[in-house]
C-alpha cells in the first residue's frame, strides 16, 4: 500500500500553462503537470544523486506509478498501484545485475579516456541478452567517432570494445 498523494490544491493554485515548477531547499527540482487523465511529477535531485523519479497520479491524487531511473538511459525500479493505493506490480530492474551501476561508474572512472556520464553524447544502457545481463556505454571518444564498451552485468568485466563513426549533434 502507498499513501503518497499529489497535492492537487497547491498544483492548481500555482500552475502556469498546466505546469508547476519549483525547487526545494536542498536544490531538488520538481516539475508537475496535468492531463485529462492524470497528474505527473518529475523529480530531479541535485548532484551527486544520479537517479531521477517520475510519478504519475490518478485524478483523485493517489499515486498511480513510480519510476526511478538514470535520466533517459535505464530504469532502476518501477511500481504500479491501483486507485486505492494497493501495489499491483513491482519490477526491480537491478535484480539480474550482480555488477552494480556504482561498480560500472568505478570502471568508467578508471578508463584512460575521460568519459563524462552527463555529456549529451554519452549513453549508458543495459539489457538482458542471450549471454546474460549487459551494460553498454556509448561515448564520444573523438570528434565524429563513438566508442562502445560492453560490460558483463554479472562480473563487471569488459566484454568488448568497438567504435563507429557518427555525426555529432
């Protein structure tokens, strides 16, 4: 069960063009919006926190779903609730990975190439392939060239390095 609720009254009082944006004292940015069917909330904590939270709420204000993710790259945990707050589904995307994101960040930090995980040209993804859980880091090594590092999601060992030319944005 969850008792988390969307503060409809505060949102309605402060929204501009269907959106309410504010910053908490600790620097956390919150963007709330509404649609015909629900409310949504995107929570971006300040560094060094890496994970963002996306919540959807039913029109009665009760929490509908909660997603914790590394921005635009991969999900960490997902929960879905019914209109009364009862947990319907929970997915722990970390479960198949014995090599954690924290360990992957250490590997990145120890690379001879400087890899900025917040650079718009860097993408960190993960998935379950035939060979098991895999992390994949794609980054701009030099102008017009990307490097891809595949990492075993169990052992944390580098499985493959490849590169390809790519037009930069």
